[in-house]
C-alpha cells in the first residue's frame, strides 16, 4: 500500500518547495494530499495561484504517514498561526510519524517544541528569528534528520529533499528510478 503524505499550503508558501515535493513524491507513487484552509485559490510567495486537493476539515490525519511543510516566510508565519496544523503536527509527534520541513518551515516545529533542546535541524539561515528563544541546534547543512524529523535548507535543496523523503518512504530503488527520470545533474 502506498504511503500517504499531507502537504499544507498556506498563503505565502514557497512554490518550488511545495510543488517539487508533491511532484517527486507522486512520481514515486506516494499519495500526496495538499491541504488548504478553504477551497479558495491560495496565493503563494511569488504570486502564483494554487488549489489544494482538500481542506483541513476534509481529512483524517491518522490516515496519513507523514506531513511535510513547505517554507516561504509568509507561508511559515501562516503555518505557525494555524491551529489545525499545530494539532496535526502534535499528533504526528506523539505517534512518531514522519515530519518534514524545508526553508523557513522548520521554525514551525521549533515553535511547537517538536524540535527542541539540542535537536539538530537546518533551515533557511535568515529565518531562525521566527522561533526566537526556542530550542534546536542549527547546523546549516542541506538536509538534517533527527529521529523522525527531517529538515532542509531552502528552495535550492528541494529536489534533494524530495528524493531523500521518497527514499525514506518507498525505498532506494523507487527513489533511484524517479531520480533518473528527472534528468538532474549528477
């Protein structure tokens, strides 16, 4: 049975990060459901319009294996202020399900103490003030994994991160097949 992944899209989300995650995972036969607060179009960071597959109220979080948060400064602020996302993230943390975040979005996890203490993480360097005073040890690496939490540095690492997550969910063979089909530089 294919893994199921949630990707919330809040106004101001970083298009490349969200769309590359959705695209690469779907190429690997992962069932990806993008989430929005409503059925209305969502304006992303670069003013492109997007429609989510489902609204927060239309899904049952326990039926999913992972949640991945795209960054974007405004999108991250929206994620931080969205009670439904906080509730889903806390339940995934309790159940030790996969949680991923890229760019500014790891700060959502820091804000909720999902990343805390000396837990290693990475994020877009200038975004760390979003969770000022919260824990976690910033590494600056492109991808950091600690337990079931996976973080990545920014838009330029979106393909790497998507392939990394795909391998975690579906295995190396599936990831390699998708990677070859993308024609990425070696």
